[in-house]
């Protein structure tokens, strides 16, 4: 695997309908070939597991959810609500997408094209109607009737059980009522979830782990402090992720672990074995136009950078075109495509989709393609699929003032990539004003004049090696514009 792989996320249940087929295996091979040609290394099929249909009517029509359906799909119907892909029954393919070993067969097809398959691992919870509640109730976090009586939003009695359990939750938000919480202070539960991961190594090439920080011992303790105290639960001696990842990697070393992570716990999860962790802080800094914050972020150590997942949208985020506007989106896309780390793109991003679809919906609205944005992404991907962006040595460059008292150089971000005799310089004006700077480059052993070719627009510029070495390369850019120079 290269140093800076890229992954394409697909909202699978909705996306499959575009092809008019009933199985993932019927998707035309050319679709996958086109993604490989764009430079992608992995396909993340989000939402492939068997859902809990029994909880849809009970939990998926709350006021806030209904309002989100109305915003996203004006003509939505009750039949369009198919439940959250993160409240699953079990790790079997959803009948909407195929049957039996279809995922294994698809993985083989993708592998033959040079693509890896990423699937969801949802460690924190299962669906509130999961059949596993009946077959393996010891996996879940139990409570007594008193807990339920005091807080019925957080605790419940499943329809197929006489016992009470906790719904899954994030400590900063109300419980997800369509889910049931896995008990990570129980060794039996830990082994059960590790065994799930071991089985998934036969089905896919890696997992995107939903809300991965919730399994950390201290986070679990803080989330469920009342239960931990009431039942004198003992904190485990080791971390789940450290143990589980080690076990899985002993079976399949190349299996990829991607953590959805927040709260500045990314480094800790990397230390516990994750290959990659979400870089939401970078996303937020780009969304708020915080060029200083983006630059500071890029000073982090190389290991951390290479293990970060860079994105400007995914299924949880507002669509980039809506959040950023077209020109800033282009600048942000250049940034994430040319820095270190895994690059994540979401289906519909290249076409300029603006509507964030709630994950409970099984139908998407029709949106027109933003043609110039699609052309931009086609060009950008054709540039960044080159080997130098996958494995080149990356270096953040310092921008300096182009003339006295000109402070606009602070708006410009710049870095260099080198691979053998090839060089690329990326410069982005991440601001809404015309800006200029000088960038000093080591031009020793270069001829008196050299040519810079901007791969984004095809223009060529002849510059003096001496001036570039002594005073610095002069660069000026319109708001939100970029250069990707080859020389």
C-alpha cells in the first residue's frame, strides 16, 4: 500500500438504485474501473449490513428526523425510510444488496482491479431489535428496572427480551434509541466483537470503525459512570482496540483499520494500532477559512499526518458545495488531495451535490451536475493519482512577503513533493482576497532559467534560478485559486 492512499465512500443502499439492479455483483465493472482510473485505492461501501427493520416504525419518525427528511427530500414517503445503516441486526449482507457470499465475490472482483474493499464495523452498538439480543444477551450493557424507570430515553426493554439494557450513546448527546449498547467492560463482549472482526477479514480488506473512541476504557467509564458505579464494574486491564487489532493483524497483517475519531483522541487511537484516524479538526479549519490553523495543523509530525484521513465531506458532514461554496471547495480539495495522509471523497462530491441525505432514507433527490466542478475534479484526480503524490517526500514550505508591508503572504499555503528527479510545488491562496508571496527554493544545479508548468491550467512560466534561490519564487493568486507546479 502506498503512503497516501485514497478511498471513495458510497452510500450503498441509495447508490445501488441508480443502476436498476438488485445485487452489488450486477454493478457494471466499468464503474469500478473508472474509479481505479481516477486513482482510488479503496472503495468504502457504507451501509451494507442487514438492518433492523422492526425498529424503523418505532424510532425513525421522531420530529427531528422527520424535519431532516423534509429538508433533504421534499416528496419523501414513509416507505423511503429504511432505518439507520449503523443500527444493524448482524454482520450479514442486507437483502437489498445481495445474498450469501456476494460481498466476498465483490471483494475478489475489486481486488482483481487493484482496489481494496472497506466495510463498516460498528463497535459501539447493534440495532435495538437485533437478533443477537436473544442469542447473545451477554454482549450488551444490562441495567435493572430502576435505571429504566428513571431514564427511559437511555434504557429500554427489547421486544425479544425480559431484561433491560442501555441504548448506545455518545456522552455528549442523547442516546440513539434505535440501538443497544455493547458492554466493553465485559470480556465475553470483547471476544464476541473481536471474533466479528476476525470474520470480516474474510469478507473485506479493512474496516471503517464507527465512533471508535467510545470503546476506550476511560471514555466508556465516563459515558456510563452511573452504571459503572452502581454495579461496581471494574475497568479492564487492557484496551479493547490494542487487543483486537493485534489479534486481527496476527491473522491478516494488511487488514486496514480506519477510526472515526474526535475529541483529540486520534493520536491515542493511532498508538493502539489504527492505520488511519479521521482528521475532523482539519475539515473544520478549512470550513471556517482558518488559513493560519490549516498551516499550523500541517506542522504535525509525519507519522501522525500519514495516519490522518483528510476529507471535506462525508455522509455525516454538510456537503462541501453547500458548506464552502464552489471556489473555496476547489481550494480545499487541492489541499486535501496533495498533503500527506489518506484522502476520502464521498459519492456525489465530484458532481457538486449539495443536499446532505439523512442515512435513514433509502432514496435520494435528483440534483443537477455542476459541470465545471466535475471537470475540475477530473483534472485534479488525474494529477494527484501520479506516483509522486502517493509516495513522494512531502515538505511544508515557508511563504514570505513579496514586498515590504504586504501581509497577504499569510493567506498562501505551500508545500513541495519530491520523488527521484520529479518535483511538484503546490500553492493555495486560501482566502477571499488577491494575495502574493515569495517562496525560496533550493535551485542549485539548475540552469539559469527553468520552466514551471501549472498542471491545473496547463500554463508554463519561465523563471530565473538565481532570483528564485536568493529572493524567492514570486507567486500571486486570485482568491481561492491554486497552482500545482511541475518542474
